[in-house]
C-alpha cells in the first residue's frame, strides 16, 4: 500500500481521505507456563512445555481517518494499552494486520517512529538528569528536525502548555503535571502525523488537565493531527473526542459517537432533588418520571429527555415542592447491558443551589476524606508512641534483671 501522507515545503502534512490507520482482525495472545503444585513445583513449572493461552485482543477491526480525535476506552485489562503497543510497533500481534500511514509498524519501526508521537501516562521519554529544554534538544537531534521549525514549535508549546517556569529544571525535579506537559511537547516537537496518548491526564489536578485538554484541542484543530486517546477520565472524552471505540475483554463492543452511545444504551437522564424537608423525599413525584433511587434525603427522578424536556421536569419540581438543592446527571452506563463496562458518566452540570441559583461545589466528600486521613494519622502516631513506650519498658526490665543477677548477661 502506498503512503498517503505527503509533506509540503513548510513541513505541514497534507492528508487524503483514505484512512491513516487501518486495523484488520487484530489479535494478541499471551502464553503463560502452566504452574504446578506440590513437590518440586517450581522446577516442574520451569521445565514444563504446557502453556495457558490468555487472549488480550481478539479480532479487532477499525479505520481512523486523518484528523480524527478518537477516544479508545474500556475497563482495566480490556486490551487498550496492548492495542496501542501494536499500533506503535512495540509489540508484534499474534495475527491480523495494522497499517499506519502506509507502514506496518513492527516491520518498519524506525520509519514508523518518525511519523508518530507517543505519550504513556506512567512512563517518561525525557532524560531524567537533564534540564527539560535539553531533553527537547536531544529529541530534535534524534529526529533530524530543522532548527528553525524546532525553535518555532518549542516557543508555541511553551506558551500553550505554560512550560516557561520549568524549562531549565531537571526532569527528575518536575511535578507529575509538569512532566506530563513536557512529555506531550516532546512527542509533538517533530510534528508527527499521528499521536497516541495512553492515559495522559492520570493523576493530574484540574488545572493541569485543562491545560493538556486545551493543547490537544488546538493541536487537532490547527494541524489536523490524528489523535488516539485512551483514558478513564470521561471529562477528557466529553471535551475532546468526536468518536469512541469501546473494547471489553479484548473485543470491540462499540464504535461511534458519544451521543449515539448514550441514546442507544442509556437514553434517560436523572434529576437529583433534595427537598427542604428530607422526610418528603420518598413522596416526591413528577408525572412522566420515575423514582430511580431515594437515599439520604434525596430522590433521583429518571426521565427520557426526548419525551419530556429537562426544563419541564425542573419546573414541575419547583412548582410543587420546596427544594434546597437540585442537579442534573447524565446516564449511568453501569446499566448498559450491551457494554457492561462499569463506567459511570459524570454530571455535565455542577450541583446548583435553587435558593440563590448559583453553582456550588460540594466539599462534604473532601472534608470527610480529610477527616479520615487525620484520624488515620492520629492512630498511627498513637501506635508509634505505644511502641516506643513498650520498648523503653522492655529495656528497663532487662536492665533491672541484669542488675539483680549478673550471670544472665554472660
């Protein structure tokens, strides 16, 4: 197959309508030696020829067009990272074919590496002991990038990702959020046509996540970079992805838009109402809705937005009941029988107070977590004090016994 990504004089990729990534019947199986029990179990396991075959990816097929930003998600162990490793050429599949811009990744590793960028959330591609900017310069040398284009990209990424304050800082001294931003910049300095992101926002705070999301959105819009994003953070998908690919136990279960996914598997929405008098929660009824749950003085009213608008439900609640708090929640895909992925879609809107009609953050969970941590810390300190006290008492007792009978010390 001919490569379908050409390069103009200004190094901006020009892409056709043909898929930049083609995956056909992709499978990956891992073979593990059978473990024995009983005498000489370790030796028998070491020498055995019997293996257990564990399928990680099973017969997956999909195409990705140039410029698409695709969310690739599934529960832990579903095969997301294994798929990314095969797409990048790190891992060879058991069967099936992969074509990335005209190349088979594991057969043309060097050429493929020059046209892709990869960011793994738990692994850094930067040099640990060097200042961040020197790591960037090494990336430039590795990919033979033009100096002018490198300086232009570095200046742009420094501004977009707010990296100016730590460019001279050694990588080992960077915080997690700073390191992730630096890794993302390093993956894009040589302007790859395809960018793979494996949980790039894991463990980051709100500000760091927002900086990375804004950068990816602008990168996709301006440079038409094809991006595959694996994540467990559904806010990333809401903000960025135009298409979702879901896998479970290594099998493809959905390929399409987020709106279609919700309407197909969980077409309802819920309004969470907290009456001023919590004892009335179980009695709160609105025609056209059903009580999905009553808990802790709150009631969850479930309805189909296609049949009953959200404004109608809220208006009926406020017209008939005294309410102290109200929020709107998106569908819960735990109930999705077709996917059974265990994902819980987060609320689009913050819980808002009906009294003053202003958005409010819920701090109760945070306060409870802090109190639990404080209690654990106090318990640990108490145990340490008791341990020290017991040790001192034991030493005193031994000293007293030795003073009474010197023969014990012989």
